[in-house]
């Protein structure tokens, strides 16, 4: 995989006017978790200043949640290292799990850490984690399975368990019945209930069908389905559901730490 360049990051910087409420993380424990994951994977950060016209490449050195501080490497260009200290706003862009992460600092300072010069900023109060919404999918909860009802042959209803879901479509488990489900088939009026969110009614096209071997050795068939002309309102409902599922999983993961 080719890493994104600073120029490609700059072209997709999120501005204050953009609506990213659905992608903004404000929980301190989760922000620390993401930053530490970026640090452990030694991901580079592009630090933009001078209204986005200038940047340095840096990396995370340490995250101190108690003092609410983040420490970063100096850039390779000493002149830019001096200029960034006078900036009123610095925007940092990096990646986490192949997803773009962006956060800002109102100022950056030079300090010493473990015997060397480093940059220091305050721990961000929030960060933005943007994914390509049409492709990103989340695995449906096993404890609370989603079920999609489709109309076969115009009159017969069958119920399929949803394995994963995204704005672009769903992956479903094909029931062990005599229902014919093949690539290229289109189902109108598919019904999918998202708990605590709402009801999705959509047209789906079967894009692929494949066999999966479960851990117990049993085999099952699955289908990858694409939503056709899904309304903006229903896209928003699915995005809300994805955020809800990810938040619940993150709470469980952090609770085990």
C-alpha cells in the first residue's frame, strides 16, 4: 500500500465549515488510545501551519494523558521548525487502521524530553477519524443480530442474517433453503431494522456469492449486496448505526484494559 503524501492530505483537509459531527471523537480515553496506536505503528504525521501552505513531517514520541500533553519529533527542516512555533493553529493529519485521522493544536512549543529537543502540544480535546463511507463496513453484533427481509420471486419473503453493514451495502448469510440467490439478482423493498435507529427500506443487488467455513467446520453461503440509490436519510441512519456499534465495541475493549 502506498502511504498518502502530505500533498494528498492537504487536498483533503477538513475545514471548520465541514460537517464532521458523525466522525468526531471527543472521549479522552479513546483519543489517547488512537494516538498511542499511531505512535506504536510509527505512522508519520503531517503538521500543517501557515494556513495549510507549509508543513513538516513528524511522529509521535509520547502521550501523557495525566498531564494532557503530546510529544512529537522535530521536523527535518530547521527553518520550518522555527516558523511552526509562531503559528496560531497547527493541523495534524495521519492514519489509524488505514483511516485518515485529523486533529488540531492552537500552539506548539519546543521542550526537552529524555535528553533531546522535541515538540509539545496539548492533548487534543477531539479528533476526526474519516473513512470512505461508501466502502467502510462494520461487522454486525453477534449478540444482537441484524436481519434483512427480502422478497424472492416477487411474493415470497425470506429472512437473512446480516454479517456486515455499510452505507454501500450489506453482507448477508444465505439461509439453507431452496431460495435461489445469485450474482446480478436485484431485490426490491428489502427491509432492515436498525435497533434504536430506524427502519431501512432499500433495493439491493447481489454482487457476489461465496462459501464460508465456520470455526465449527460447518460451511455456509454468504452474499455481498449493494444498495441501489439509497436515500441520504437512510445513509445517515446507517452511519449512525455504525458509529453506535463502534462506540459500544470500543467501550468493551477499553473496559478490558
